C-alpha cells in the first residue's frame, strides 16, 4: 500500500505539470483576462472566476480606502502570484504611476509578463531567485545582505497577501528590513499572516489549527507579540491589526515607519 502511495503522488505531479503546459493559461470574464484556474493560488473558492475577480477588486479597493492608492501611487506587490492585485487595480483604478510585482515562482511571473505587462507598461514583474521550500525549492537561501532590486524610499505602498503565511521568521525579518528601506516616509505596508496570542513564536503546519496543512510551509503561524517584535526590530510600526478575517483565517496588518523622516529640529 505504501509503495502504491509513493508512486501515485509523483505521477500526479507529472500529470499536473503536463496538463499545465498544454492547457490554455487564461480565461476571460467579461472583458477581463484572468489566469486559468489551475494556475491560481489559494483555496477552492479562488477557482471560481467571479470570486477571483471580486477578490481582486476588493483588494484594490482596500488599498484605495486604507492606503491612499491612486493613479499617482508607486506600489510594490511582494509575492504577486498570478497578478490578482494588479488585475484588481487595473479594473478599479486603471493604470497607475508604477506597479512592481516580484515573486519566486517563475510560472506566475511568466503569466503576469505575458498578460499584464505586455499591455500595461507601468506594471512590471520580476522573478527573484529566493528559496522557498514550497514555491521555489531550488532558489538561493536568503541572507542578511539580500536586497530587493529597488531604490531606497521608493514605494508608497508595499503589499503582501498570503506570503508571510509561507515564510519562516528569519526570512520574514530580512523582508521587513527591506520594507523599511524601500518605504517612503508616509508609506504603508499591508500584509496578511497567521497571528495568534498564547502560541509558540513560529510553527510550520501547526496541528489542529484551523485546517489540515500538508507539504512544506503550507502554513506558518506566528505569535502576535513575537511578530510585532520583528516589525519593531525592522524600524516599522504596527498601525492597525484586524484579527482572522482574511483567507483561511489570516489576520490583516498595516505597518508604517516608526518615525517620519523630516527636517531635524535645531
Ligand atoms: C498563496 S500565494 C499568494 C499570491 C498573491 N499574493 C495572491 O494573493 O493572490 C503566495 C505567493 O508568495 C510567493 N512567495 C513565496 N515566498 C516568497 C518570497 N520569499 N518572496 C516573494 N514571493 C514569495 C509564492 O511564489 C506565491 O506566489
């Protein structure tokens, strides 16, 4: 029986890869091009076209209402996947001054370049070669000297939906340090993560927590105080926290810089 299981799983993966290469990579809903279902991340609900588009639109609206997103904004989307946020921004706001999406997953970046960047040149996507045991197992491990390929103080909004939910704390710290470098003085970071009180600092695939987690980094759950400490150490400040309302029970967090950089007092 065990032998059969060990053959079936790799076989399933090969068949999924073959299907992924042969099947159409997009679907059209109204006038909007969406990634084909098999390319989308997230739970089963994201396989529904209407749900996927509505979630993209509401993420864009969230940034409008809570982070001041406008046509003049400069936005960084870390772990952009197959472009859910930029699809929503284009639908709700239109072309904006600068949008940059980065991800470690080459197929997703390929899709975004082909279907978004091609027709919206201010929206650009870049593959970064960072190891993630789930999404890019052969990438380079992050070190403290890692830099995202952008200038200091260049972004109004940095956005990560369901990305720290798949990263261990050492990597999260390096990224938070980078956000502190990249964020403009009045800028905001929005992110989601699994955050709880009264639990160990960080646990990968915690048993008996919300659902059954399978495979590397499927769920990384943080202790809220520990996570807030990482934020503080990076020179950022937790400005708003909304518990458990996001995908699979993640919480929403808004960060700003600890101190607004400005002219020094005499
Ligand atoms: C659950 S998906 C979310 C995708 C997208 N943010 C969304 O909400 O539709 C997680 C994404 O994070 C990306 N990711 C994982 N580790 C990363 C890292 N270290 N840097 C950038 N992206 C990463 C994955 O490749 C994947 O695209």
